[in-house]
């Protein structure tokens, strides 16, 4: 797995969390319990700090970074979709950041909020709890409904299950 110390900043990985060997977790990073860190993800606490809560899925090629002496916070049971970027921002519990979306400096994504695929949450923008945003720049288009929560809860469970299965299920094929 690609977990690296940087200038005495040592990542802490929680119990039953999986970090792919091709992901990079560098420096001042805390990953909670039962998290799934997919191939190609880059979580870089080289001069800032990254905190990721329990049960969070950081999917393929996600980038998470923080500014110098600042913190990027990712809550519990968050889904960070393939290829998204979260830079020096806060993403609260149960939120979803869709594939290819960008959450920029000092932005806040509320609890159970959904950032649609490819959206750009501009600096200092706040996505309210339980709202859906899309577009460039991201704008609120609706409310998260119970059926969204049910479906997303099922998807989140899949990644928690993968965090448990990957360490014993992966087998390198002979060259």
C-alpha cells in the first residue's frame, strides 16, 4: 500500500480500512475505520492536514489536499466519486461528491448533500444540508429525497464491504 511519512508527518489508517497499493496517502492524514481508498487515489497531507471519517469511500483517482497549515475535513459515510477533487474544503457526514466534481477552497458540502457529476463547487460556497447541486458553478436544483438516501446507503455499504474483502480477496497473477 502507498502510505508514506513526510517530514515526520505519519498517516494513521483506521481499523478495517483498505488502502490500495496504487493509492498514495502522504503525511498528516487520518483515515477512519472501514474506509475504502481505491486505486489511484491521492490523499496528500504534506503541508496541510486531511481528516477522513469512518465508512468513507474514496474512489479511483480522487485527489484530496489541504493548504498549508489548514485542514480538509471529510465526514463519516461520505462517498467521493471517481476522479473528483476536494481541495481545502469540508464535506459533512453522508454527503456524496459525484464523479469528476470539484469542491474548492473553503467550500462546505452539507450533511446528506449531493454534488452532481462534473459540478464545480466554487471557493467558499456552502451546499446546504440535504440539497442537490449541479453545474459550473454548482447551483442548488433540489432536495435529497428518502429514495436517494436509501439508494446511497446501499452503495455506501458496498464500499464498506469492499474495504473488508479487498485485503483477502486480491491475488496478484503470476507474470
